[in-house]
C-alpha cells in the first residue's frame, strides 16, 4: 500500500543550513533527495523524477521558477507538484499562479509551519497515488496509524475529492461523505453532521476506507471541511485543558512540592520547545 513516506520529494536550497534543517524535518514522512542548487536538482530529477519539488526561488544561476519550467518541459519529469520558497516581495511582485507552483512559502518562515504546509501536499499526493492503485472494487483501504483522520480530511479537501470515507476504531465506526472536497454528511452512532466529525478527529488508531463511488443526497454538516477541523480541534483542546485543570487542583500539593524541579526541567529543554525561524 502507498503511504506518504513513498512520496519522492526533491528539496533544493543553496543555503546549507536551511537545506539541512528542512531535510531532517521532512525525512519522517517523505523520501527526500536534497540538492544545493538547481543544476544539481535537474540532474537528480532526470535520474529519479520527483513527486514533489520544494525549491528556493532565488539561487545562483538557474532559479527555482526556471527549474520548474525545465522539468515541466520534459515529458519524463513533467508530472510533479511544486512549492517555491521566496521572500514576500518576490511572491507579491515576481511570482504568480502561472508559475506552476502549488504553494508558496514566504521567507523567513518557521520550520514547524513550513513542515506542516509541505506535509499537506505530501499527503494529498500519497492519497492520489493510493487512488490510482486501488483494487478492482475502487475502494482505498489503509491504517490510521499511517495517515490519521485530520491528514485524510485535509488531503481529500485539497484534492477536491467526492467520496465516502469510512473510519473504524475498536468497534466504533464513522462515515463521512465529501463532495468536491467539502464534508456534506457524517454519521457516528446516533450522531450526525458536525458532532459526528468532532468525535473522530483525534483518532490515530484503527482503519479507513475511501470509496470514490460513495455518494449521498443528505446534507447534515453546517461547517465546511476546514471549519470542521478548526472547530473540532478547538473543542478537543478545550476539553483537555479543563481535564488538566481538574487534575491540577486534585494534586496541588504535589505540584507545589515539585515546582522547582519542573521549572529546572523546562529551562533545560527550552531549545527543544522553541520553533526555528529560517531565512535565505
């Protein structure tokens, strides 16, 4: 079965620090090949065509836009998605949707946000690959430990898919129907609509099935796909904070006794908790 880590990602940046940090961050969910300039990237793409190109825009010699154009002009390397990393001024003044990039990352950017944005494209590509290799019944099957509910829903939205997504976990099942990437109807036990979706957003175990022929005339959801994800996660975070506050009250004495040790532990891990800002 094809999953996100089967997606071939070609990463190009002439800044060794940016290249190294992005390569390390992306290696957990894609097969990353790194190149320090566009000429090297062109050779590597010809040798092994990528599914996704993530490239800096401004580089000595051939820039990122020219690299995309050269690869798109060759039939053997033309079938890929692209993300360009560029300054906000370049994105606003020099680049446009006609440059064939699927997304732009404005430099400087935080590593965590860049990784999240790139992973969304990787998940969409993985889902498209899965659809192309689906069994004769046309149903794509997988495990939620490999692609969780949020990743699945975002990928179906980005790909503007119409389908039935069935989720199963420890005896519970949920069905979510999409039309052009937007959730229209959902059921979970006696729940329907938005509340049914909210119940399953944090599932990371169990299985899923995607039936691209699955349709329904029912419309029970009020929010669009992104609205469902944002509101559902907000509600879950709120519930976790409330549960944490109750636990803190019950163990206030222990908390006070260990405050010094906790503070020291946090200061010792400050670098791990902070995000990294990357620039050209």
